[in-house]
């Protein structure tokens, strides 16, 4: 119980699993959350983790009561985390002309935005009472500008950035730090199969190493890799007419069922 504790959602694969591995190597105990509990348990066993080092919590981050219950169970079983990483998210292409895609938009916001707030909720008061902790929101460079066919994801990640910025101001005097990490293109199941170029594509383990250092430092905002941070700033500065021409004809994210 003396070891620090990291609570990580979306931990069954991709970025979440890579972050779990990195925090484990740093000596953290883990609270891992996802719907696919067996996959997480198999992974933890393969890493040689026992129950004292890692606890598994099944939850649907898109359902508020489900993820809140997982957070409360973590508090009861493991104590107040030192780091909470709201990593779970989905990325599905949408076409607003298609009625079915409005349900995809709703599910995206439920997981990527409301689910993020619900992930933090059980821990805010306890961390503030203790006077320390880090709440980490995983955004995306897709938050910088809207991309054709990617409206739900871009809008949701822009919401993550704004929400974390608001929360950071609210908690500044409490000693609790809010960290926003915006990945570029990371080689995970979320990006595999994309129908467009992915500059500066990173391995998940490399991303996790850089993210770990930013989280440990309590950095308020970090784009990883840094090259995508430069690209994002340039994109933000482009006049709309220039940006619109640049993305015209760009491959779109696959819609549900494609």
C-alpha cells in the first residue's frame, strides 16, 4: 500500500495498456478499467502482476453509473490514486446526412466527454482533501481543427481539451494537477486501418514513455510527439480557405460497419 497508485481506463489495449506497463515499471500499483476484463487479467498475469500490484475493474465508460462505480470500488479496495488517466475513447467516422450516425455522435460524446468527467468524479474530493494528485485527460491533435468525416471525434477531443482546462483552473489551489495529453498518430487498434496518411506515427510504448514523463512532471498540456505539436499550431494558424483546400479529398475515417 506504500506504492503509488495509477487508475487507468481503456487499459485492455493500445495507449491504455502501454501506459499501464510504463507505470508498473515505475513501481506503481495499478487499477485497470475496461469492459474486456479477461483480456486485462490475462495481460496482467503475463506481466507477473499479483493482486497486490494490480486490480481489475469492469466498466463501460459510456455509462456514468458504471464508471463511477468502478472508481468507488477502487477507493474502497486500493485507496486514493496518485494518478487517474481518463484514456478510454472511441473514434468512428460520421456522415451527418445519415440518421444512424447521429447515434454514433451521441455514443462518442458519452464515452469521450461525459465518460472522462465521470472517470474523474469519484476522486476529485479525495485528492483535494489530500492536497495532491494528477488527473490526466487524453485528448488528441484532432482537437485542433475539424477534419472531414471526423466531426464527432474532433469535436469530442476539442471538448476534452476545454474541459480539462476548466478543471485545471478549478483545482489549482487544491494541489491537484490536471494534465492534458494530446497524442498524434499512435500505432494502436484505434488508428490501424485509417485511410489517410499518418505523419510521425509512433509506437505505443514510445508514446507511453513521453506521456509518463509529462504526467510525472505535472505538465498542464503536452502534444506527443512534439512534431505533431508544430503541425497542429501551423494548422490552427492557416486561414479557413487555405485549410479547407488542404483537406479537400482527404480520406475519411471509416463509418460504423465499414
